[in-house]
C-alpha cells in the first residue's frame, strides 16, 4: 500500500518519500542555503540530493556517496562504502570542507541488532564529519533508537553547540528512526 508521502513524492518528481523528512528538518532549522557545499552519506535513491539541488538552485556543490549507483541527478557522485579506508581522501578530491553533512545511512533492517548497527553507521558518519565539516558547519544524522543512543548524543553535544533529536512527520509512526540535528561544529 502506497502512503500519502510516497504518492506526494512521486507526484512532485522526487525519487522517495524520505524527501519530506529532510524538508521537515530544513523548515525547522534552515540548514540548506545557496552556495553551500553539501555531502550526503547514504544518498540512494537520491531524493535528498534532488531537494538540496532544488534549494541551492544550482549554485553550490553537492556530493553524494552510496554503494548503489545514483542516476539522473546532476550532482557529484562517489560510488563507495563509507567504511572504505580511503573514503576521506576520495571525498577530499571533491572538496576539503563542507558546510553541511547529511547522513541517511541505515542498516539492512532485520529486527535483530538494528539499533546497534545504526549507531555504528552514525559513528562513521560522525567520523567523516569530524574530518570534513568546516568550523560552525552543520550535521544531520539518522539513528535508530536503542540502548547506545544517549551515549552517542552525549558525544555529539561535545562537538556541536546545538544538538536536537527529531522525528519528522514523514517518518512512519512505527519506525525507530530519529534524526539528530547538530548545529555549529565546535572544533
């Protein structure tokens, strides 16, 4: 059964319903602006890339990374796993610093240890943000609620001036996913 967000996404030309999660976050926090350099980790199928491109009106740099190929979107794409040992050097070929890093990385959900695997991916996204996010830059990361979430949020609070967890309207009610918005990198 196709829900209202999926229908709306397809009607508006977006590749997935997740675009409305980012839209909800962006309306609250005004993270996406013209002339920014944005890195999107776990960017497949590409709706967040489409949203960023539309909001930047072709004036910024948008780099997407995923193990699945992205087609039909005019952005810089890197087909790689975020755990590859050369990921930082590969991204630096596009830009050494970013204004905003988005992570919609998620494990293949099985119902078994999903939250632990989600935290591992979020930790990796944070590692990449530590290396590539500019001072005062912003970071949005998806995590599944679980036992290690509070420890992860505490780590984020040490690195950013403002940290807030969000459950966007387009997230399914039964989903354990939340998005943590981190504003103004300290280091």
